[in-house]
């Protein structure tokens, strides 16, 4: 069987895709993992979507890799 040449999305691409989904239907954020929900809420700058403590606790929960990916995703959307 030939190998697929399609690469999995990068973390930034994945966050951007999920951000677009939530912009169209905010209720869909509920199906994402905690880290995904935090990243999307931060990218969209919508504190009302955060359901994990304070903003600082949410950023801490993301960790460095996810924080950097979310920040890059937000900058790409400008």
C-alpha cells in the first residue's frame, strides 16, 4: 500500500481550524479538549469561552508549546 503524502496539520493550523469552527458555532467549543478550548478562547480573545479558572491559570494550563502556537495563530489572523 502506498504511503499517504498528506501531512498532519501543525498545532497552529489545528488551532486556527478549531477557531474557525467556534466562530461559526460557539457551542462546538464543548467538544474540544481543555487545552483546545483554552487556546481557541485566547486566540479569539473571548474570556467568556474560558471555563478553566482565571486567564493566568488558563495560560499556565496550556504550557509553553500550546501558548506559543496559540499566540502565532492569533497573530496570523490579524
